[in-house]
C-alpha cells in the first residue's frame, strides 16, 4: 500500500516544486510609455532567463507613483523593479525606500561615466548613495513653428539669441501675424527657471533644502512672464488641455518650451498633421536645462534584488536596448546612456522636423546640461510659486512681495 | 443555574447581521479609525507607518494656519451656494411643470431628468471643457453672435467658479427634480382641489399651498446638496486640474487629495478632512435649525 502511494506523492511533490519555481517571476511596475521600453527588453531577458517571466504592472502616470508611495513602504507586495519619473524621484530618494545601488553587490557608482551627467546626478544623494539608474533624458528644448516665424521674418537666431530677443520675436510675431509666442506666461517662467539653474542648484531648493524662490533667478523669471502677459504674447490657456492642443494644431501658438520627449507627444497626438513645420532649437541665451526623464530603481523590500539589478542593467546599460527605445516610434526616448547617444542613428534626419537631425541637438544639450538636484518638496514649491505668479499676473502684485509670501508659505509647509 | 442564552432565536440574527457588520467594519469603521490615527501623525506616506511620528494636535494647528486650506474652504462654500441655489430653484420649477403639464408622461420626464445624474462626471466635465473653451468653445461663439465676449470661462477667477457651478447645477438639477416630483405626486389631490375651490390658483396656489407641503423634501434635498457641495471634487478637478488661476477653483477635497498624494502629507490631509467633516456637520445642524424649524414657520 505504501509503495502504491509513494509514486503519486512524489509526482505531486515534484509538481508542487516545479509550480513554485514557475511562480518565481520578476515584477516590474512602470507608467505608460515606459512599459513599452520594458517590453523591448523582454526578448533578451527571456533568452537569458526562460524560466523567470517578467510580470509587467502598468498604471497611469500619477496613479503609478501614488501607488508606489504606499506600496514601497508596505511589508509585502513591493515590485522588484520600479520606474520613477524625475518629478517624483526626489520624494522616493528622501523616503529611504529604495535600495542604495552604490553598495555591494551593485556598485552602481562604477557606471557613472556611462550616463548623461545630469541624469545620473539626479539619481544620487550628497552622501554618495545611488538610488536609481537613468533610462532616458529630456533636455530642455524650444520647439517652434518655422513656417510661422519665417512668415513674420524671424529666424532661429532671433528667437534664441537671448531672453530679450525671444520677447522681441514674440512682439514681431504678434504684430505681423497676430499669433501667440507661447501658450501661457507660466511657460516663460518655467523656461527661464529651468534654463538659468546652475550646476548643483536645485530648481526650487538649494542642496541644504532651503527655498531659493527669492533669488534673482525667480525675480527675472517672473519679470519675463509678466512682460509676456502684459504685451499679450501668450494665449492665456492651460497646457495639456484640448484647447491647447487645438491651438498648436491650428498654428495659433508658435513655440513651446519643453523636454525633448515632447517631440513624441507632438508628432503622435498633439499635432501630427503639422509634420515638417516644426523645428527644435536650443533654449534662449545658450542655456541648457533638465526637463524630465525616467529612472529605474529597486525597492528595499523587493524579493528578487539580484534579478532586478540584472534587469535594470539590461534596461539602462545595454546599448541595444537603449537604442531600441529611441528608435521605437511610440517612444522616441532619448537614451541616458552616452554610448547610445553617440550612435549614428542620432544623426539621422527627422521628417517631423522637416529633415532636421534634432537628436544631434538633444545629444549636445543632454551632455551639456548642468545637474540640478531634485528635492522631495519640489511639488510643494511648484504649486506655491505658480500661485505667486498668478497673483502677479492677475492682481498686479509686486513680484518681490509675491515671492516673499511664496517663500513664507513654502517654509511653513516643509518645516512641519 | 441555567446558562444564559444570547437570544431566543440562537445565533441566527447574528448570522443575518454578519454580512452588514463585516462590510461596515471593513469599509467604514476601520478606515474611520485609521484616519483618526493618521490625523495625529506626520511624515511622508512613502516612508511607511514607521516613518509617521505622533505629533499630537500639530496637524490641526497647521490646518488652522494654512491660508490655502481656508481659501479652499471658502471656494467650496461659495461653489456650494452658487451651484445649489439655482439647482433647487430650477428643480422646483421643473418638477411643478412636469407634474401639472405632462400627466402620465411624467415618469418618462423623470427618467430624462436622471440622465445627467447617472452619466460619468468625467465625460460631462470634458464636454463642458470643450464647450467653455475661450478660443473654440460653442458658448463663446454664441456670445460673439450677439456681440459679447469672449469670456475666459476656465481661467478667470470668477468665471471658472461660475463654470463649475453651472456644471454641478446641470448635473444635479435633474436628480432634485425627481425628488420634488415624487413629493408632488404624494400630495393629496383633494388639497389642491380645495385650494382651487377657495380661489387659490396659479402662483398663489403654488406659494401658499404646494410649497409648504414640499418643505420636508426641500430640507432633505438641500441637505443632500450641502453634503455633496462640501465634498465637491470631480467637476472642479476636471475643469481646473491645478486649482485654477490663483487657486480660485481649488475645493477642499481637491486640496486634500493634492496634499496627501502629490505632497505625501497624509497626516495634514487627514486632519483637514476631519475639519471638513466637522464644518459640514456644523453647517447641516445650523441649516436644520434654521430651515427645518424656525425660519420657515416664521416665513409661512
């Protein structure tokens, strides 16, 4: 009788064990678009680890990061690999929920030279800890409608020579064609704030976490925005609304300051019918700015850290994977890996930009962009600075008084 | 000594109660207790429970001194009034018109009235956003035909409030119409007949006979509007996702969401949520005292 049972029991045990082995998988949590990048790496991963499938969890941009906020601190259920957008990275770095990749066995600091300087620095802390590896970068770019500026007799040098020349170009455009230079005066403020940040200077805070909002950079940014509004150079509409997209499509707004990633949005859904009419230019006054980017990190509570590290390296340090994300039409992600940026594909003309090899420009910008550290309180400061600018634009409040009030409110919020 | 029995029916009543109790504990009592616990703690949610330190009443003091919280509370109250008053005036008029004019078709009219209420708030808000677009919106096109505008419906501090109030009003006027219609249908026909015999017709009959009879429903419906108004989120979040110019459309619920999920301040957001709850309950009690008993009688 016992012998009769031995075989089925052994078979059951084997089946259970193999199902347990099969159950081991690598969970990767990302937001839309970045999931496409992960999918591009899957064939290579499956060749290397046919027995370890990747479970891809994709949630909307804000939902993904909100979920991570509670998930990473929980005792169970943390993904093995998480994608984090630069806006949120400061908060997760400060929360201490990410693995320090500078430590054994990762030694990610050895990889520093392989990445775009500003992106790698954003993933690090002052104590040398490395909390993520950059996947793609978004150097600041001035996108403009060449056909509209040509008609108004304005060339690219006029547009980007200096901040004053940008305003002059807007005035000429308005006078000659009745078009708007920018969608909103806030765009001018954002453009200047990012472009004028020096190496080591955060967008809103210094490295010790003190708010910088009363610095000359903010005063100048507010002055420029006020000029744009007073002279009617902006359409007074909110970005990322239907109206905004419609005005970009119809050519009522002639320029947009954004990260290089905006090229993908522009050509896919914002204004695909305007192909050939847009050009990409460096930011005014020969400045460069960090404007978004994606990172991969390993949560401290991840179950498969070794595999996660291998997967992250595949995603970020493998030139083929990085190039694939740049070539994918749905992605057009600019690699954070320097060797991928030096690939001849970067020099190819881009039909949407009238044959301009815009990626060359982005490569130059990415490599020249100063590192601007991310602070966990950046979203708080952004919200209050925007409210301060509204007070200047709509209630004619004195700029320095508005910034002083913003600083007080920021301090009140962050010193709790 | 005989053992005490729980009830003459054994455990059966408790088994019948169990599903409700279980759901109540899981989805009401535990979150309620959790939010009370959180209201006295501070720290980034991303650091986990261990990172949330006990801070006593600090979160409530912060809420009290945060100008944006008070600003959002003011916006919420203003939007509640701006959307609520016209909503009920419209619903009272519509329900009376349906009751007196449509007869048997009033059931269908009620169904039509409910459509905005059951339609997705997001879909409605997106349609409104397109209608209210400054440059391309239909409303501004119509205004232009009579030589008015353009009005910056979604960016001007006052007009964005009007836009949100109009959207809320459009969405809930039908629901209130159905409530009033139900109350009208429950009125004894003899009452209206007697009023007619006594010579009360038209407006006088409505004001002196019908309206007082509708009082319980008016108080109930407007209380529901008050509660809904204090929790206003969807409509303002879609029409003014960043809170609007100078945060003029930022409701308290939207501010709590931002504070908790964008800024990671769960403690502060929860304390404000409790203050919002207290404010709402106070308002309702005051409202009931004012309209439910005293003032109405004096007016009548």
